[in-house]
């Protein structure tokens, strides 16, 4: 039977403070025509810089200088969005990442500017119904330009656990908090994982099957692999992976990691050199560099793999475009398939 062509949807978060972007973009990828087109765009709140899709809604971190802000949007059949509410606090600022509790009871925001983790409670219908006081970090690192204070850059749940891993670029730490039944984060934390001083950790990715985490270090331009126990605790570093720099580039800044859905590959993006590194991952979780490829533009801040693992979409922030790659089935190597202009894209995710 001939396979029917499909149209698949993606959402793109952007920075809007220069006035060029319309906010959150919904894109359609036509597999037959191999092209991308905008199906919906709208300004709901400034700087929707990070997005997470769940079955019930689109969760958004709005990165603002004067307050924290998490929002929930319903998604219509045509990809248009309707805001169902926000959760904001003037005590925090710079929300650059959002994570949903595994049971959907609340959202957590990584507040870069204030160095804190915020909490937004959700009602039974998934709408925001109030916030709780944030958990604030303290400390600094040796890079005075980037690490003079805490900077929580991301927060992700360790798979199969109630542990939230908060990655702090300013303090060179990954802090593990246990989420209580109410959603509140227990303090003191369960454990704090320290990385080499000046590394500037940014984002985590978890292997789909193994107890393995990949931590991208922005300032050190590297990836650290960690193993952890069944409870998600006691992280042990197993490998350090170097990422591609480039001649005549002053700063090569690692940005984002992701494992392929089958766990055989690890990808990581690097701004400055504007590359996507591809590592092979064996059955034991050991990684080796296969090759690195152009991101298709400048400043690959974020990327995501399709649920089937056959495509990779890259948000090239500095060249104002989203580039879509088809992935070779065995090697995982990318081949450019489509691109589209989007002003200052900071995050791109697949809709299912």
C-alpha cells in the first residue's frame, strides 16, 4: 500500500523584543512537497522563548527582564493558540525554560536572571491557578562575565522519578529536588552534582532506556555523560565529549543536547561554530563522535527530533530561520530538506 503524504506541525518560540517577531509560530511541514509554511502566528506575551507540548496544552516560558512568567495555551485544530492563563512574579525574572510535572499538576520555570526555580500550580483543567514561592540558588563561578551570580538555565524531571534536576550555569551545578505531592520542591535538595569550575552547564537530555544523562556545558563547549541509580540519585560522570569549535571563531558555545528516540545517537548543537555534533551511543551508553554537520544557519540555539526520529528541526536564532533535516535511518546523519524564515527563533518543537 502506498504511504500517503503527511503534513506535520511544529511550534516555534521566539524573542520579540526587537519587534520583528509575531510571537509563537505554528509551522506545517509537507512531506510530499518537502517545504515548511507558517499556518499560524500570534503575539500573546513577549519573548515566548521556550515551549513544551503536552497532550492537553502548550506550556510556554516567557523570558522577561522584570518578572517571571509561565503560560498555558490551548491549541486549536488549525494550530492557533488561546491563552488559558499565566503565572507571574516580580520576585523572579528571566524565565527561559519550562518543565511539566509528570502527572500534570504543576509547571516549573527556570529563571535565569534571578537564579531560581519557580512553581505554577495547575487546576484540574490544566489552567494556571496560582504560584508558590520560588527556590533560589546561591553561589557563583570563576567566569566573572557569565558566572557572577546563579543562573538557572533549565529544569527537567529525571525519568521515572519525582526528582527535578535544575541546571545552574552560574554555579556549575545540577541540583536534584524532590517534588512533593503538592508540587512543592523539598529543601534542602536531595543531591547537588558539581561539574568542573567554569563549565557553565546549560541543558540536560536523558537517554530513552538507560539511566544516562547528557549535560551540555555552554562555556566549556563540551558534553558530560552521567549515570545515576534507579532512584535517579548518585550521579557519576562516565565521559567527557568535546564539541566542535571553528577556526577564527572566538566563542564556540554549546547550546542543546538530545538523544534519538531509539537511543543510538546523541546530538548536540554549538553556536559560533554553528554545527550539530553527532555521537554514536552503544548498548552500554558509551558515546563516540561520528561527525559534525552544519546547522544550516547561524546560532543553533535549540533543536528537536521528530517523535519517529526521522527528522531534526533546528532553530537558528542569529540567521532568523528554522531548518529541517531528514535523518539517515542507520547513521542518523542529517540532510537538509526544508527551511523557512522565522524572526529570532529560540525553540522549535514537534506537535506530537
